[in-house]
C-alpha cells in the first residue's frame, strides 16, 4: 500500500491506518522523495541549477511517499494475534505515525515470561521482547545473513535463559 505524506518517512517506521473495521498497524518498507521541478526532463546543468532554485522556493514542490506492509489489526496484535484485513484500504484512508504506547503494548508486553532483546530500530524508547516460554518449548533456529546479529541474539537469549535457571544446547 502506498501513501502520500507531509514529511519524509523512514524505512522501518510503524504507522497506523484507519480501516473500516478498525485500526491496522503497518511497517514502512520503502520511502521516496520527489520534486516536480527537478523531474526527468532536465537536459543540462543550467536547467538543473534553475530547477533547484525553483524547488527551494516552492514549498509544495516536494512529494513524500511511503510504501507500507500491513502487519495486522492493532487490537488483535495487542493480544499477540496477527490477523490481516481481507481487503486493501480504501483510497484516501488516513495514515499516521504509531504511538509509543501502541508499540509498547505490542512489542514489549509485561510479565515474567517476556525477556528484553533490544529496542525498535526507529523508536528506541520502545523495548522489543520475546516470550521465553514460547521459544524454549520447541526447537529454535536463528537464521540471517552475515553481520545481522545472530550471535548477539543467541548470546543474549542464553544469558536470559541461564538467569532463570534454564538450560540450552547451541549448535553453530
């Protein structure tokens, strides 16, 4: 789903969409900024220089767009259930930044079974937690590309599981 914004939106930012049946949480996967004055028809340096001046003086010249992946209904995500809408949002649906309160409810539930593994990339005030009961009740594989933090995550999980007198076997 693509939307227009009044400001640049960051990749990894969470947004809320007003849907017919309720609010939906989305994650910005792409972001772009374009300028009508600095379009594709510029053929030389002089045109580019003049177009840049026009763009700087015209507040309405820049267009900010974001592409969102829908994650699920907000109320259901707060209950740890990811239920996706059956239909796409209607054109003109409102999109706004997700509040820290909503994100905390979803990504940082409270309780002894939840362990902190970090913070959200674009909202570092919000913790990211996982349910240790769920991850140790079955086999767990941590898979990602080189340099993505696999060893760091496994180390953190091992420390937290040891803290609550749990045991684990790690294959690398």
